[in-house]
């Protein structure tokens, strides 16, 4: 076996492995013997057919796939060990394997991520701002108003025409430019004024129950469905009913509905809940800023394979979320105002930063002795049981569950890192009128607008 190693990109090794024809031949022979045990060859008992005859009764592609699988398993790990490569644990090598033929030498490649290199810069003695938002009476009332929304009900009105903010019951037909004429019955639907394309609501204002109107409007240039942008659509709308939105009164009965004793208690508790929420968010933002400073101060080298896998994971997660919300990737891109190329370039940058941040924090945890052992994990489970955060049944189950223990260990290390960073750096509180948003891709919600 001959091995060549190239380092074309940082912390990534391309390992070229050449296997001589004798080993290739032996591997083919062993695979045919495997197949011989269960392939039915007329005139022979299982495992007794001559190999030359057996070749006629097995799929050659299946044989080649199995030969490659065995050959890579037998030679790949030996090659990595022979070259003393520090392959990053938890990542499988990428395999570049061309077709293989019997009785000929074979060359394939493994592309492997090597252990990252981290040179920590300053991570103590730094100063970052922590945004602090003061909870005003106005904010408390806004939050109570938000909590009233789920209790909203529709109340029918019959003594006036359509006004802004109404919810309409209509029969509607839509004829889009270039589409075949819809000859079916008009569809009954609810229309929420304020959630439609420009000009739609205005065309319905003043309508009376039983009235029918026909009007034509263009789809806007930022419409989520790109195929409809700029096209005309003719709407035929018959008004069946007008509804207004009614919110519950803010009184003791409503407060009890939300789980509070009375209105006074509700306002006090809502204020406390907002203060707790803003405190947590302010701490999270301060921590993000600290980590960003530490990453900037440090030198981190890692394989692009890590970025690729992180991107693939995030794109798969995004695809699942869009599917759940019945949105296409194109609608999502329209909502965030990016092309696919721009979105994926930004995703690559975000993925690279997340990896760098993880590696830097891992290095700090190692250097400062912030890791946890099995006794720490057991003690944390004991504490969770004592505080009523888990039941007796869960306590027994979780303590024996490797995945639960790993999740808890990760949470404990994160908390130790947070405590260490806040204790060894200056966190300066600055009052703000609004808290900045974390850099997440919450634009999915925007894509749900529709007409």
C-alpha cells in the first residue's frame, strides 16, 4: 500500500492511497465467497459453486460496491495511522473512489478534516456593553394588549359598510393574467383587511352585505411568489358578512383567565416577567459581544469540511421548517431580500463564525479547567430532582441515559463558561429604548404574509 498526503487547504488532508493488484484480487475473491453463501446457482448447494460460474449470477455493480467498502475499511484507517494524521474526531472522511476493476492496482482518496488549531488571544479584562431596557408602564400595557389578542373574537355587524380592520366573509373568484378562465363556483373565504396586496382593501371599503364588486390589481414587485410579480389579477368579490374584532376587557375576570389574582397583580407580575426577560436577553447579547471580541483576538484554523457540514445541517433544518410552514425556498428568499447565492454565502460566513466561536470556547474551558466529570453530572441531576424540575421516574431514567447525560454536561459547561466570562470581564450596562435583535434568520415569519 502506497500513501501520499497533500495539504491543499488549511487543516484538511487529501490522502491518496494505492492498493496493489494482489490485495484488490484478494478482496474480490472474499466478496464472491460472501455472495456464494446465499446466491442460488443451479446444480450447486449454497457456498459450493465455482467462482467462475458464480460471476454469472451476481450483479457486478453490487460486487464492486462491496469490494470498495471492504477495501476502504481495511486500508483507510491504516493509511491515516501510518501518516500519524490528527484526524478530527466525530467526522467521517470524504471518499473519492473511482470505479474498481479486478486484478488491477487501485487508487482512491480520503479527504479528512484535521484537528483545528486554536491560539487564544485575550479573553479576560475585556469590556463590552450590555443593553438594559427599562420597563415602562407603556411597555406593560403593550404586553397585556399582546396577551389579549389570542382571546379576540369576531362579532358580526349589519348596520354599516366595510371599514378598515374588518374581517369579511366573502365569495371570491380570482382570474389571473395568462391563466385559464376559472368557470367553477366562487370560493367562500375570510378576508382580514390589512393583510392584502396594495389596493385590495381600498377596493372593498364601503361595500354593503350582498353587494358584488369586480376590480383588477397588479401583484406587487415584492410578492412572495415570483411568478406572479407584476401580473394583473381580476377579483370578483361578493360580500356575505362583516365582522369586527372584539378584545376582552382588561378586568379581574380577564386577569384570572391568564392565571393572575386580579388586574393589579397581573400588571405587577407582567412587569416582573418583562424585567426578567430583558435581563436575560441583555445578558445573552453581552455574552455574544464578549465571544465576538475573543474570536477576533484569537487565531483559529479549521477545515472547510466543518463549514460544509454545518451549512448542510442548517439548510436541512431550514427546509424542514419551511415545509412545516408550507413555504418554498423561493418565498423565503423573497422575504429576506436575498438571492440563493447571497443567502448561502451569508450562511457559510455564519457557519464559519459559529465553528470558530465553539472552538475558542472549548479551548477556554480546557485551559481554565471548566469541564465537568460524572460526579458533577450526577450532582446536577440530584439538584434538578430536589427543585422539582424532573420527576422521580425521569431522575432514574435520565441518570442512565448517555444522551441525557451528554446534554446536561454540555449545559453545565456552557453555564461555567458564562459565569467565568462575566466574572473576568467588564460588563457595562447601557440603557436603550429597544434591544437589538440577535442575528438569526427569523425572516421565515415574514414569508408567511401572503395576500
